[in-house]
C-alpha cells in the first residue's frame, strides 16, 4: 500500500513488490506474489528517466516516450540515471518535469499541450501546486527502499495547500481569480486522487467538492477555461472526468450535466482534439446520463419502483451503446481501427454499468458475463498502441472486476501491468489491490456500489 510508515521493503525485492510496497518472498525467477498474480517478476537495477516519461524495460510504449520530450529533458539535464534516490530538483526543473512528464501521462494524444512555464513559475499560487504535483510523481517514479523523497514531497504538498488557503482567505472577488483557484484545486485532485492517494484519506473527494463550491459561485469558469484552451482546457477536462467517474463508482449525482461534454468538441482536452459529435464525446455524454440514473436507483434502492423507472430510460441509452450512428471519423492521432477499439472498450464498460445498476443484474448474470468476455477479448486482441492502452483504466476496472474466470483475470492483470509501470500513479496500485481483493472473494454477487466502495472515496481512475 502507499503508507510508507507502516510497510518496509525487503532488501533485494522485485520491482513489482517495491512498487506496491509489500513484502517480497525473494524467490527467483518469480516471487510468490508475482507468480500468483501472473505479473512479470524483475529484480535488479532499472534504468529510468529521472524526471521524464519512464522507459522501463519492455513496458515502455513507443510513442509517448519518443522525442520531442526526451530532447527537452536532455536540455534541462534530467538525464538517464540508474540511481534509486530522488534528487532535489529546483523549481524550473520541476515545472519542466510537469510539462514533459506529468501532463503527457494525463493525455491521450501524442501532441504536446502548450504550457507557459514562465507564467507558472511567476504565479505565487499555481507554482507551489505544480511543484507539489511534480515532486510527488517524481518521487513515486524513483523512490528508494528507504523512501528518501517522501518527506520532501509532503512538505511541497503542505506548502501548496497553505498558499492556496491564504489566497482563498483573501477573498475571491472576480471570475478570473476563481478560475485560477480552480486550476489549483484540479492539481490537488491529480495529486491526492491519482498520483499519491492515501489509503486512509478522502482528500481527493474533498478537493472535488471544493471545486464544486467555486463553480457554484462562478458558473462561467468552465466555459471560460474551455475557450482559453491550452493547459486550462486540459485541466478542466480532467476535472469533469473525475466528477463523472466518481459519480459512476460512488452512486452520486454528477455535478456536470450531460450537455457539458458537447462544449469540448474541437478543444485540446486530455482525450485529444476531437471533432464535434465524435463517438467518444457521445459516449461520455451517455455515461453522464447513466450516472444520473444510477444515483436515482441507489438513492431509492429499497423501492423496486426506482429500478423500474430507470429501465424506461434504458432503450435510448442502449441505442447509444450500439455504436456510432452518424459521424464515423477518427482523430489524427489514431487510425480508424484503433479508435473503434478504444471506444468499443468504453462502450462495453457502459453496458456492464447499465446491466448492473440500472437493470439490477448480478455479477454472474449471463448478460454481464457476456459483456465482460467481450471486453477482455477487445483488450487482449486489438493491441491498443501507446497511450490508447494507458487511457482505458476506468473501463479496465469495470471489466476486470467482473471477471469470474481465472484466465480472464490473468488477462486483465497482464493488460494493467504496463500502465501501472509507465504511468506510475498510486491510484493504479489501489486499483490492483482492489481487483485482487474482489477476485479473492467467494461471493461474487456484491452490488456495484459495494464492489467499488473501497476506492470510490479515495482515488480517481480514468
């Protein structure tokens, strides 16, 4: 788990056990934990970019780790290192790390987001948050067995929080100020909800609700950030996705309405620049509609009428899940076949959600298992390249958690492993632990909400 104070890493542990901070049996060629999970078991020193997109062994995807990012890191002396320590990077290097290592991991397309690094360094509120995010991710990528960088990362986080609170206490008198503060809130969501979530804390959800409070007072913030483009549009696309996935997993009502997704056409968001009416944007809109229905069903679970009323809305949703009916284009960063496979995986996750929450079906129901098997086949057979393979975390959680056959569970584990290695997000450690916990249970018919309660208040997965 992520709580370094409660776990010690055994000297000489394999990399999988180091990453999860669990006791390694030290057996070779494969330790007991890796043998059970079907994961690759690797020992010894790994070469990695200190401060850049990881290039760890065979898990490194070709496109996200190729230049121009690598050249940028060479220019700023964040070069290849075999050290397990976390060097004390200066502010400028950490901002560059944010631009070239952190943001690309929150980005589906291969093109770079235009970021004014000088403006970040000069901003007294935004800079501490960016530095905290960079330090946390850099530490998570390269932390040593004695966890040298954890104290420094926590100090950076506390400094950022203090700076934000002081700015908040001085008053929010205009929309531009609220807009700047929302960017900081989103960075806290990324920090505490994705990069370094704590197992005993719900800080990520508190940040989410803090963002809602700003938006309640300044409704124009999101449209303005979308129009501004660049980092602002990218960050707000992350925020609305966090809101949606949290609502889907926790059974809460999404803060953003389904029509919110329509404003992201032709905007550089985390999913890249998509045409208005793109299949993926339509899917996200459909997910939002289902999340609102799911909230209604969960809130009225004792009454069968809730499910019956929700089922009246299902036919129109299932038409959306049937696939594209109009525009059948693909973005510039993916071929038509790759985009079809990527969207199909999300559609399958939506189908499982519909069966489980709106129709009230169990994990073992044939319709649920049929969708789950199709999902595993899609994940394993279509070979999504680069970041496309790393941006199906939420559907992989949905599909993987409903696997009841050993070979399907192993396949889900194998698909998740490269993303855990490359992204270096603590949220994926929690996701891996949750899948292992679900698969170890003899009772497979827990409700959707019971299944995902362990992570819904602690982390964001998308």
